[in-house]
C-alpha cells in the first residue's frame, strides 16, 4: 500500500490553512480615531488594549507559520523552535511559541478548537471596531477580562461620582439571549458557563443538566 502524507506535508498544509483564515491585523490608527481616550467612556481604552494584544498574537502566528513553510521547503534553516512548531502542528497542539512569544490567552483546546475560538474573538472585536460598542459583551472573548470589568466599574463610578473602590458587582440573569440596545447603566454580558447544571430561562432558576451535557452556557 502507499504511504500517507509526510509530516512536512501535514505541517505545510496546516500552516497554509491557518494563514488563509487569519484576517489582517487591526488598524490601530483607525481604532484610536474612532475610540479616543475619554474620561466618560473607559471602554475606549479597553478595546485599544485588546486590539494591541490580538495584533501581537496574530503577528507571532503569521511570522511563525510563514517561517515553518519556508523551512519545510528548505529555504531557511529548521532550528529547534521551528521544529517544535512543526511537531505541534502535526499533532494538532497549540505551539509553545505562540504561548511564549505571543503571550496567548490561556486555552486547553486542541489546535483546531483554539483557532476556531481565536477567529471568533477576532470577529467580535472587528465588528466592535468597525461599528460601535456591542449591546452585549462577550465576556469570555476578552484577552484580559479584568480590564473590561474595571472599565465597566469606571463608567458607572464616573457617571454617578462614586469612588470606584466603593463599588461592587451585582448581576441578574436576563430573560432574553440578545438585546439590541445596551442597558442605561451597567453592561449586558454573555459567555459564562455552568458545570454540572444549567440555567432554565423559562423558570428563571438553576436546573439539572441536560443528558450528556456537562458545561452549559449561562
């Protein structure tokens, strides 16, 4: 019988596929014009920080994949870092290079799941950049969630002239999955998960998990 694809072929195929799916880097100049630093709107600072972090990560991904493609073709030297990258692509594991140099957000997903998640995050912030503030923020999509939470507190504190260290979060489960307009005060969020239970929207209470479903989006 014939042999399967070599590891070099797999590496090149995976690298080509990921590069084809990655969007261009965010335009930071456009971001600063559309969302300048404002005292009354801390989310402008939050989105600027998020875009910079994602640009740094996607930059490392692009450069490393372009290099591994050249290395498997013999155009550049295959050093230890590139060899480790190639091995990770073959076994569908997140490369250490992306975690170290790009300082990726934590993830236990395999490579395919990680890339699907990354692309969804990039779409979320791309839509925010090109349009306006989301009516519902994807909480688990942020690179640095603490900055978003602090920004939400700052907006409230500055609006009502309350020291931010006197504020704490209060939350309420909402009846709908989506809202077209943001709340007058505070923020709508999505992206939290329950383990071993689920939120029953109809009854507005915690209920037993559905069969064979361990994690349920709340």
